[in-house]
C-alpha cells in the first residue's frame, strides 16, 4: 500500500517516472531487507536476586518478541548462576540465559530496547551468526539441537550403564580374591 501511495504522490508532483520507479524499488528492497530472517545468538545476564518467576517472565517476553516478528526459537538454555569476571552494577554473580533464534533486525532492536529498560538485566550481547536463513534451514537447526540434546541424555545413560558394568566387574574380582 505504501508503494502505491508513493507512486501516486510522484505522479501528482509530476516527477519523472524513472525517478519514481527507482524510489519505489529502493523502498521495496529496504522493506525486504528489514523483514529478512537472520540467525542470531543472544546471551543475557540477569540479577542473582531475581526469582524463578521473574527470570521466566524476562525469558517469556524475549521469546514473545521473537515470535511476534515471525521468528523462531532454535535453542533456549538457562545456564544458571555463574560468577562474573568483574562487578556489573555492584553484582558479583549473574544468572545466564542463552538464546539461539532466527528473526528480523527489528526483533533484535526491540529485544535490546527492552533489555536496556529492564532493571533485572545486568548485561546482554547479541551477535548475528548467519546473514540469511530460510524455513528449511531453521527446521534443520532445530532438529540438530534436539538430536544433540537427545545424544547428551543417551550418552549419560550409556555412561551410567558403563559405570555399573565396571562396578560389577570390580565386585566379581573382589569376590574371587
């Protein structure tokens, strides 16, 4: 709609058609670039005094911003309480949260705006890991993350079974002696 209004305005002002078409095409490209999905990773540190409910509220609002902008959450990890390398806002501990997502630059701008306002957020950092990502790549990334999580759980189970076998062998050796 904006493009048609711009074109009509150009015609009313009797601007050359080539110039108007160039303006319209540039506006379309800017709009597409703004709405283009990219892959980002955000790590944010929350105050250690924040309760579980407050932590979940910040995480929920962050994910809601991403989803409202037609983005997708690829991975969300609560790393938990960790010691900070230096004091941040007079705090020596912080609750770390990692979020890997596909979204638009507008979503990142809104998330960072909210983080600047929120007193619970000590520090945050967002990096762009991929310049463009489509729905197929998003699904592959989500699948890879879930398989990795499953492998970690299965790996822990295998380790436990291996530990039990070692203990049984040690008991048998002890019984033989």
